[in-house]
C-alpha cells in the first residue's frame, strides 16, 4: 500500500473567511466540500488540498507545524498578505540562500513567506 499526502487541515472559527484568504493568496479554487467545511483543491490534484475545518474554540498557543509559501518578491508578498487580511509578525530571518518572513492569516495561523535567491 502506498501512502500519499492528500491535504493539510486547518481548524478555524470561520472556515469561509480563512479559506477566502488562502484561495486568494495561493490562487486555488474551492472544490467539493462537506457542509460547513471548505476545501481548496480536490483529491488527486498535483498539490495537496487545503481543508478548513470548523471548530468552536480559538487556537491556544503556537502550532508546531506551518505552511511555507515560496514567493518571487518578499516585500510584495508581505503587502499582499496584509491586503488580504493577514498580518506581519515582525519576525524575519535572512540567510545566504534567501529570506523568510513569518506572517499570519486572518485567524492568526502562522505561516512563512520564503524568497529563495537561487
């Protein structure tokens, strides 16, 4: 039996709002979804789908896994995230190979914008 990565699930108070943010940021359209949930993409897509699951309680503490989003221009991407309703955390890491900026989506799920220099 082959194990295949099929998606990433994000717990949300407002799945529609958070999914709209990620759909706009990544250019991924919603696919067939369960009631109250939102899926970006479909099973079998070349990229794993993103699944936004409704939960009743807000996040508490730092999540130990996050998404990295590769971008061509870190400053333009940072501005786009803010325009879409996310925010910059002020955390930035500069490396010889590129730069990483920590951002959050509208419900404060942390993720990284990454601009590789090569």
